[in-house]
C-alpha cells in the first residue's frame, strides 16, 4: 500500500458542504447570503465548504470592473473569504471571483482570470486555480450566446492540494465537460474534486447529472458540486441541483433550486474499498 493510500485509510471521515446560491448583481447582498449559508454549513459540522461559481459577482462585465477596481490582495471578496474562514473555523473553497493578475503576478491587460481561491480555517489563502476551459457556446435560452473568452483569460495549471478532507482537486463549471482534466487531477492523487458552477438551466437539465456521475465513476473520487440555482436575472436562469457524488457514482445529497446547503461525509475507507475492489487505474491501457 502506498504512503498516500495508508494516510487515506487512517484519516477520519470529514463532512463537507456544497453551498447553492441564487446570486444577483448586488455584491453586498451576495456576500451577506454567502455568509449566512457558510454559517449554516459550519453549524452542520462541515470542516470544508464549497461556494458556487460567481458567488459574489454575477455579471461578466461587472467582474472586469470589480477585478480592476479593488487592489489585490486586499479586495472586498478576498477579505470576505479570509474573515469567514477564520471566524467559522472551516476551510472555504471560494467558488470563483475575478482577479486581474496571473498567478505569477503579471497583469492581465484586457480581461480577468476566473479564479477559485481556497482558504484554510485560519483565514490563510492556501491555493488558487484559474479556470482553464471557457464557456463559448450557443444555448437556447433568454441569453442565447455565452462567450466567456471575451471577458476571461484561461488558466493553464492543474491544481491539487492537501486538505482536512483529503487531497482536493480544483475545477470550475465548464471544466466538467473535459475528462482529460479530471484524469490529470487523479494522476496527482486527488481524492475529491470541488466544482463551483453556474450551469444554465438548459445545459444542466440535459447533462449535469450525467457528467458529474461519469467524472466520479471513471476517476473513483468524490465530486462536491456547488451551483447557482434559480432566476439570477431577467436573462439568466441557472440549473442548481448542487450535489455530492461518491466514487461509485451515487448521489449522496442534492438540492433542487433555490439557496441552501447539502452535506455529506467523505469516508477514506469507502474510497479505499472502491479503488481496491475495482482497480481501474491499474487497468488502463494508454
């Protein structure tokens, strides 16, 4: 047994939470609602909580303004995440927020990065993932066309970190459609993956459950998917159905639409058992 597997077996099960929101264009209101739901997650016994994509800033053009108006690293949203994690004593996977610089500190001149930041229970920023796959698609809804590449610059790096709930791989929304990224996360010993999202209602109704379960099954890890779920604006209706899926593809907990919190325990013994009984990783033929 590898050192990583031995550590997983000896680790206690950890409760994690996926937070669902219906964010609007009002940043202050969004942050108040996020704080309320994070407190609910902490009260449920969760050691870690995952916020949805665009939890604080909904509109892409608004995100550019926010990313450039606030000085980094002391901007409003980052301060909020640091304060909440320290006050509640939990780790927070901070959905996504706009940042106008790259991980190396260089400035993004014409766009921003959609970044997922992770904070530990002392309020320290311990990881950053920049969304790699950008949603440029035609959708049969009130908005019609989505072109994230007009507003965002894609990231490049695959990110996996150690957390109290095990090795965590980071992904955001549209990344879900690209199985090669999730293979890379598993290659780096990810035991669970967080997926902050804002799936449109149309695409979510067609593909959300199938994609989440497929990524969990083929890589044998948990996926904690925290989404936007409701009527965010006149033209934006998001699918919701935030859920936690186990390494066997079972949906352990799920919420439909509207704000709320779902939780589940990530049991390392369950993970070890599934990977031992069906060692698909060792059976790969590339």
